[in-house]
């Protein structure tokens, strides 16, 4: 009985350690935290080049027929909103969505 209890506790510990890694210390978690800080440096009117120098490449890009586009960046684990930058057809920032 004690052996079973120890095995269950060990399994719970391992699952919690793995979950904590992905939530707090994993590469995606670290990148999400960095993006949440860097997005605050982006201002309307900046060029795509300036944004990419600060933020790096996005994880997703969506565009429309008008030539406008929105770039999405990695968020921290379980974030309730997106981190994104929207550009007009000239390639200038028109909207910044920081983490809320």
C-alpha cells in the first residue's frame, strides 16, 4: 500500500513539474513573456522593419484585399488576449494590441 501511495505521489510530482516547465520555463513561455514586454515599445507610424527589429518574426500573418495586414506574436501561457500589430497598405503600424 505504501509503495502504491509513493508511486502516485511521484507521478503527480512529475506531471506538475512538466506542467510548470511549459507554463513558466519552456521556450514558448519565455518568448511569450518577452513579446508581452516588447510590444509596449511599438508605436503607430513605425515601419514593418522597425517592428521586426524589436519583435522579431511573427507566428502568424493575416491580410486582406486592401493590403492591410496583422501580425500575431507568441503570448504567455493561458493569455486571455492576443499580441498583435496591424499595418496599413503602406507598411506602417496603425494598431497595436498589447497583452491585456
